[in-house]
C-alpha cells in the first residue's frame, strides 16, 4: 500500500487522477514485476490494452547488473492501429514512408547471385534499395512489384548482364536505357538530378 499511496500522491500532483482507475485484480503475464503494474486503454473501451508495464526493480540484477530501480512500458502496435483507424486519423502507409530509390529485379533464369552483390554495392554508396527474391523472364510482374513498392527506378538484370550491362527503368517517366554496371551509381545519380531540375507541373 505504501507504493500505491506514493503513486496516488504523484498522480494527484500531476492532475492525472481523472484519467486513472485502480484495479486490484490486474496482473501482467511476466514474473519479473516487483511492484505496481498498469495498463493503458483508449477512452471508449472498445479495444484491449494499448500498452502495459510496471515496476521491475530486480530485473537488471537478475542479469548480473547492480540493483537498479526500473519501470517500463510496452505498446501493442496492432491495437494502436485499430484505435487510430477508429478515430479516422490513420493515413495510408505511403503518407509516412518513402519508397526506395531503386528496386532491383532479376530477369534471368539462373537466379544470378550477382543480384545480391549489386544490391549490396548500391546500398554501400547510400541508395535505398529493395529487390525481388524471384527470378523470371516475365519482367513485367517484377516491375509491378517495384511499382507497388513505390520505387523511383528499377534496375533490371537481364541477358545484358553477361556483358556487364544492366537496364535502368524510370518508373515515373517510363523511359529506360542500358548502362554499364560500373557506371550504375553515376547513372542513378544523374536520373535523380534530372528529377530535381525538372520544372514543377503548373497544373
């Protein structure tokens, strides 16, 4: 009760008591808690707990550390999403996350291992890169995957790769061209620069 009295006084000092209720039967499903536990619910009560946690003063010591007072909380992303959807404030994923700069597709039958080397090299110099794990001559399907990912460019590995050449496809403008693999980074940078220099559509 001493802990609850202290917690009650602290909540009162912060004008939070109207947002809190006490539930003696509340229990968390982990054994390391050493004191008060809590859950956070949305006001309408339609969802299970958005978050939960409590005190675990012995947890650091349990793993060989010094005695350390501690309190923690974990959130449930699925429940939070439902709450945001119910409130009508959750926007589509593309509103929050930018698509990759480059999507690498393998249009070869052999599942060429060079795909992973090319992806790693592009990432190493700073490009945001995704790739398909499938290899097929039906490049259209893979380009569809690149489009769904909202990539700016697709790099296509086809038969040209045997000659050290890849195809860059502009997924916004629709054009494509062959470039030497050694010049891929520069060609992508040139394409991005062209985008930056293009005039805005007055419409």
